[in-house]
C-alpha cells in the first residue's frame, strides 16, 4: 500500500529574511521535535497533563520554589491575565508611555482587563522610582484610579535593559507604597543574555511579584506563561485565564514548547545569537554617513534614524518597521535564526540606498 502524503505545501520562500520582528521567524527545530514527542496518545486536557506538571518544576529552577506557571496563548493574553489578577476593579497600573501594554495591545489591558494605565514618559523606555512617583499618588482619592501595580518591560520596547539593581530599587519603592510589580518578559531571555546572569537575578531575587514569560519571540510557535512568583500578589488566576479566553484545551503543546526552551539552555543560546546579530548590524551601520543609532543596542533590536526616502526604498528589499515615520526612525529586529550573511546583506543594501 502506498504511503499517504500530507496535502500541505510551502507557500513561501524559506530563504526570505527580514528585520521587522522576531515574530517573523519560524520555530526552532528543537521546539518542533519536542512537539512531536508530546503528540503521542492521550493526555488530560486543560493543564492537567504531564507536560504542564513538569513545566512547573522547570520554572522553579529559573524563578524559585514558589513560582507557578499558567501557560497562555500569547503575550497580550499573559499581560492582561496577570494585571487583572493583580488589581482590584478600581485599580491602575503605572507603566512607561512606550510600554507594550500601552501602545501595542489594542487597548486590551483597559478594555478587556478593566484597569487603568497610568503612563510616564521615559527617555530610554525604563522606569525609575522618581518616574513612578509621578503617578504613584491619590491612593485614598475615590476620584482617581488607585495605583496598585508597577509594570516594567525587560528588555524594554526601546531595546534597553534594566540592571538587577535598577529592578530591585523599583520593587522596593513599589512595595513600600503598597504596590506590586509585574514584569513583561516578552524578551526576558535577551535581557538575561545581555546581562549574562540567570533570569532569577532580576526577577524573584529582587522582588518581582509576577512576570509574563515570553517564548514566541525566542523560538516557540506560540505560547507564553504568566509566572506567579508571589502567590499573595494575585487572585483567581485560573478563573481569569479562562474568562480571558487564554485557557488552552491541549495545553501540553504550549507547555512542551516552554519546556524545550527552558529545561536546557536553548532559551539562552537563541537569545545570545539574536543579540549578537543585532550587535553585528549596529556595528555595520555605525560608520554609514546619515545613519544614527538612537539607543544603546543591548538586546536584539537596533533603533536608527535615516532619511525617510532611504527607509522607504530599503523596505522594498527587506521588511522592517518605521518607529516614527515623520522623524525617519526605524526599528530593526534580529531573531534566533538571523544569520551573519543576512545582516551583511542588509547592511550592504542600506549602503547602496544611502549612496543612491
């Protein structure tokens, strides 16, 4: 009998590369292999499977013995569920004006989560205790949403990285004022790779209460997790995850991807590589007249300013996004599968467009 073949076929050129987002990359082969391992037979649905159970022990190794992971579908879901669980109906969250929860989640924290975001402008995407205090007031004022959570992003939307001491100072400052601390860790692996420290060094060790752990940007197909470090910082996580449509029936396929990243060093290998490619890209364009690097390149993002017309032409050759189109500011992202040849080809294309 002739073996059956799949009807699926490639609809894209696997050799295509861009610098728009690390979400453009596919899945790491080790993640795909883990999915195949988890695929056999039946497992209990909705998180009572062996893979989700084992993921808890893996998370303990990274974020301490009290850490509990609640796998979800995506980063916005992780942030919304986490912040819902950390706030009262009248609560507010202090964050940087550039924070993903403020500018890139379609209003979901406020519209779905039912909370108020209190934003603070920052020059580098990073909050400080002094910046937090611009919004940390009116706790007893019934006319104002009550600040209950400080949410930071590691690394930030501008590619900058908090040091452990900076996060410790923020946590101490927030806790002294009766607030909790949430860390949006969509690219937490890149931050750890840059700092060359374990993730615990700037999370549970310094006082972070809850974090959103990101796997998609670091080699997973889909799947993030809310990681509750302090159980007293949240309420009804399981119910809120379901209510927010983030409870996966076949959760083993989310959990096994996170296990594949975190049980060994795949998360770190991927992050170190994408960071290194961003450094190579930044080094390649620094000497190009008319191109300005806008922020320190500390993770896998390069923010630059160049003539608008050059940016438009360059986009026809490689996909990337304008960050501020009026100013000519762009963002170039590197992924775990970005190669040196990809970077060098992009830099050469930039030089050609600048010369043209």
